[in-house]
C-alpha cells in the first residue's frame, strides 16, 4: 500500500545533541509537510516543501531545519534540541490543485529530550 | 485569519450509542474545506471525513457523518454506534491556502478526547 513512513517511531536524544527525523513516502506527492505536536495540543505546521521549494512558517524556530533530497524523502533536523522541543513530529504529504483531498500522515516520531 | 474551535475537551459515550463532537469555524473565504481526523494514543493521524463549503449534502463515511450548518459555521462530527476502538483524540481542521500553488496547510482545532465505555 502507498503510504507515509516515519522513522524512528520513538527517538530519545540529549539536551543540545543534534537529531534527525526521517520521513519517506510512496505516494509520489509533490508536497511534504512537517508538523510539531506538543502534548495535549493541536499539530502546528513547521514547514513544507513543494517539490524542492522550501517554505517555513514565520514562527518556526531557527533551531529547526529540513532537507528534501528527492521526492520520496524528507528530513527534519533539530540542531540543538531543548527541553521544549519534546513533542510528536508528524510528516504529511499532499498533491497540489486538489484541495479536497486530505493530507496523508505518517505514524509520527515521538521525540524525548533528556 | 482562519480559526477552528472545539469547545469539548473531553466526551464520554456508552458503547453502541451515537455521539456528536462539536466544531465551529471562522473564515472570510467563501471557498473552504473542513476535515476531521482521529488520533489514537499511538499517535498516527487518521483521516475520517471531508466537507467542502459548496457541497450540497452533508458528508457521510460509514459510521461517520458531518452535521454541516453553514450559516452557523459549524461542522459537527457524528459517530453512530460507538465502538471501543473509537476512543481517541478527534481533531477538526480547516484548509488554508499556501501561496497560489493550489495546495494547503491545515489549521487544527484543540481537539476533543473521546472515551467509549463498555
């Protein structure tokens, strides 16, 4: 089945130690998104790609970066994680020019900071 | 700016009964779309149902239906014949256009945690 896969499901890192989360998709969708969801809160968009074009939300911290080497893969890099970055990180995909279609989400990566 | 409001932090329902989860929205765009997602404790976001602003009929998908009242700006999710597996967080979301690229981001409400009791 076509899907969005996030690895790992659970990630533990130390305060200040860089960490990378990965997302892959077999849907061949042009658009990929990264959302941050803190405990008991709604998901919040960090940035998105349309193909290779990167766009971040105005309030996304500089600590967060992303790479998309090809259509299938997208990475979220947190350069120096702080305790406040502990959250669920959700990757999603969509196709353009079809706004009625839902975004397809991966299972998420739950990040803990020690 | 677009806004989604879910006023019920938590809801309880008996197994096999129906439950309504409330969602109100605010937008000045005449063309909009509303989504409902289910998020179990394991974390994945599962798409349930979609309602477009120009849709003539309320959306239905199996046991899920939308009570869409455009004038009231509400899009309540109705789950019929609740099952234990329906226990989860439920999010109402609205699409917001990103640039003119024909694609969108989702603006989520705060969510409602549903607990189904046997």
